[in-house]
């Protein structure tokens, strides 16, 4: 058997867990036989879900009945102790028993417990929450999406380097092109922090990435940049706006296509194109945000996603480890 990438899986986080977590693992395993899943959670609930679906050489269940609740504050989640499925999963990467950890559980608690257990990469001050967004030409890495409300120019510069490293890890053949999310494209626009970051990135030449300059919110999907950098407040607002817009367009299109006989006929005639459109906007296919800046990768799956979305977050884990993300950040920083 070839060397397996070991993923620590918190099986008890998010809606409909552990069912969707285990179904996601089973789906992911069908297309990828190079992963070993170390599963943390209630064995009594998990063993029947996974029995005879995956060969025992590819998984291990670490039993615990303690869980971090979705309603917990970050501090309450951490105070639940070191025997929760989330804490044990993170501790396994700390102890080098696994290569990466993924959870669909409480986001705030995951960040706090990760920071309590894992060290920061040297010279990185703050971790950022990053994710993948579709654009007209492919995919973009966007960060920070909410881990840091206030950021210095040093933080934004670190995010730029980490985002470029993440993009290179996920898409080895492409060179990252960095853009700073701002209220205008002119050099004079924006606050002092943005302006300072612009000057540093504009003056700093790197073989690992190109600097595009400022990018406005209405051009995020154009594909001219593939690493988009902002503070956590702005990034989170942009993320939620994009998600809401995508849901609105999808629901309105569905309504138009089913409200009348002509619409129904048109939808039948264009069923192939409609399927492509739906797939392009399907958030499950881009599931898997990354806490980046810690010396071990931590992936956050959306709590409300289904097993298909969770399977995609496992694929993100595999690509991050295979792409040597942490080493790339250390080299570039």
C-alpha cells in the first residue's frame, strides 16, 4: 500500500452528524484511495454507518461521547474539555499522528481550540480564514473571511503571501495574481492600512506571485485575480453577499422556469445548460474553508452542508497536504 495522507475527522460537528460525515468519507473514498481517515466521535453511532463500506485499512475510530455544541461560544466550546471530538482531532495533528484536521462544527470553537493546541508559523501574527470562490476563468482564494475584524498592513501582507501559497498548493500549474479588496481601483482610494499594504506589495517583487493592485467588489468574479485579500470584516460581508446573490439568482431562475408552460418547455430544451449553471453555483463544490497561518492545516467544513459538501472538504484536505502548503508559506514568508 502506498503512503496514505492521514486526515483527522471530527465526526460530531455540524448538522446531521455523524451521518453526513461518514457518508462524505464513503463518497470521498470511492474516488481517492490515498487517504486514511482517523475518525473522532461516538463509536456506537459511527461503526454501523461505516461498516462494510470502507476497508478497515483506511480508517480508525477514536471513541468519545463528548462534543462541542453549535450553540457554544468559542470559550464555552474550549471549556468543554480535552475529550471532545473536536479537541481530540486537533490534538492528533499537534502530535503528528495525522497530517491535517477537518471539522464541520462550531467555527469559533474550532479556531480557539486550534490556537490553544497549535503554534503559529514563524513571523505570522494572525491566522486567517480562507476559502475558494468561483470566477469566470476558474477559482479564487479569498481571505480573511472573518477570523480578524481589524488588521494591520503587516497582517494583510501576511495574508497575501499565505493566500498565494495556498493557491499554488491547490493549483500547482498556475501563478497567483493578488488583488486587495477596496472601495475603488485608484491608488488614493481606501484607508491607510490598505494604502500601506498596496505600497509594500507594489514595491516588492516576487517570483511566487504577481500583484494586480486594488479590486472592487463588483469585479471579484471577473477572474483577473485569483488571490483576493481583505480584513475579516470586509471579507465576511463580501462572502455573505456573494452567497445570498447566488441563492437569489438560482431561486429566481428556478421560479421562471417552472411558473409557466413556456418556462417548463424552455427548461426541458435547455436542461444540459441549466445543469451546468446549477453546478457552477453549487456551494457544496467549494466547501472547505482553511484556517491558514497555523503550523498545521485546519479545514472548516460548512456546518449546514450535506455529505457531498463534506466529501469536497476532504478533497481540499488531500490537495493541501499533497501541495505542501505549510512548507510553501515558510519559504515565501
